[in-house]
């Protein structure tokens, strides 16, 4: 299993990039917010999901571990494969998608390419209790600022320590987000 890839972005096309790692180019399909934020020539790290099917092997990449874990939850839903999971994560930043699922906003999820109303409702039913509490309430907006990464390093660290997405979100919910990452992690670990 390829857990992550770090290297120089040498090509961008469609919703895929090629990352050069010491002379080996890895083609990685990434969600739109990540695609819009990368530039040719820069060095970036992507957490990857290696999809192996009978007739294809594909890499899907994400700028944060939380986004990768959300992708893995999405593809665990019957009828949602890696392409649909990437399409859902292409709607907005991963936190906005997680929030839409937590708020049962199936109208937002169904806007993803190739995801119909029934699939969106199945995503909500299967994942609502697995993604944690909403970070805010109300309809989810489909705009995102591609130049700004909304990755939560504390959330990524808790997931790396083995916390499921829901528990990691709950552990951080009442901790001041303006605190340094290390302090937020320590406080979250003390809560559990």
C-alpha cells in the first residue's frame, strides 16, 4: 500500500497530476480543491489511496489525512466508488463535505458528478453517524478558496494516532482552534 507520496509536481491535466519522486512519475487523481491549489514545479505531499481493480490500478491523492479518511468512508458506501468519492470531495474542501454529511445535506452531495439523489441519500444515511458533529449548521456552500488550505493539523495528528474521524472531531470540538497544534492535541488526548 502506498500511504503517501511527496515530490515535485511536473504535470497537471484533467483532475490529475504527475508527481516526480526521484525520477519516478506517479499519476495521482486529486479532488478539485487540491488540484486548484497546486502549481507546477512545487514540492507537495499527498496522502494516497491505491485502488486496485481487475483491469486498473489508480492512485487517489489528498492534501490532508482527514480528507483521505473521509474518502475511505465515502467509498465504503454501497454504490460509491473512487471516482464518485473524488467527485464528492471535489464539491468543496473536505471539512465542508464532512459538514454537509453531518448536516444531512443530501442536496449538496447530489451536486457531485455521477452522484444521484439516491446515492447522496445513501451516503448521508451510512455516514452521518461516522463523520462527527457538524462544525456549523445550515446549507453548505459550494465555494472554496483554492489558494488557502483548510487542513487541520491537529485533526490529522489524531487520525494518525488511530482515532476514527468521528472521535477525532469530537475530541477537538470544544478546544480553541487558535491554540498551537501541539496544545490542541494534548488537550484532545486528555479529554479521552
